[in-house]
C-alpha cells in the first residue's frame, strides 16, 4: 500500500489503519509554520488491469495540528487486492502551496 505520509512540511497520521464501511477514519496533519490552509480529502482509487479511477468522497479544510474525521461511505467500496485490479483508500492532504502527503488504510466489511 502506498504511504507518502510525510513530506518536507507535512506529516499525516491516522488513528486506525482498518476502518469498516460506514465507519469513521480520523487523524491529524502536522505542518511546519510556513503551511497555511490544509485541505484534507478522503478518497479511493483503482489500479491494475482496469481503467484507473480516483474518487474523492469527502473534503475539508483544517488548521495545522487540528484533528479531522470522515465517514467512509456505507456503499464503500471495500478495499480489494486482486490479480486483475485493486481498490485502495487514502487520506490525502495538501497545503495552499501544493505540498502533498497521503496515507493509505484498509476499508473492511461492516462489523
């Protein structure tokens, strides 16, 4: 799973690495003083022998160091690693200057 959770000015941390559909994914973004607006997005993307697709399901703006929380859509999709294609979930953040960090996590069936 891709993990670009740290950049020169951003550090992204999640409270859990596994979240059920309709569950909450939460964490924090730490940023150097030079970082201003932090956009945080919840997204999934496909890869493999399929048409690549990426869908942002939620977005918010937070202050550096402030917590964030998103609800994974009840309809999913769940994370999947197959021979033909994969579905992976991420939280991605960026500053107003374009600095980017993202961290992957697994979406499971509802508990």
